[in-house]
């Protein structure tokens, strides 16, 4: 997984979720995206899934058993995208 993809994802999440109080430097690639980490919630997960579909052609459904693993951190999300992107 590349640093360029991590940087893209940071910007995509900040802009897509309108996280005006957070900078890309504050998002650590291996910190949790939900809960105590970045503090995102289930609605944010749905929005991220839509953003990833539009940007990378990656399909993530709410029924996917791997969601907790996929959305665990920015690194895990980037790895999933790198392995599954169609765009």
C-alpha cells in the first residue's frame, strides 16, 4: 500500500465527511477510525463506503462480514482498496 493512497484517503475522508476541525496530519494511519480513534460512527462508515465506490470502484456493503476489519484503521482501509479497486 502506498503513502500516496493513504494521503488521498485522508483528504477524501476529511472533505467527504466535512471534518473541518481535523487536518490530514492528525489522522494516523494505524489509529482506529471509529470510537476512541478518529471518532467516526456508523453513518460515517456508510458515507465512506459511498465515497470509496465513487473514487475507486470499491464496493463495501453493510452485510460484509469483514467490515470491522476493513474499517479498523486507515492502513486496513487502504489495503482493502489497493486489493479491490476497479478505477
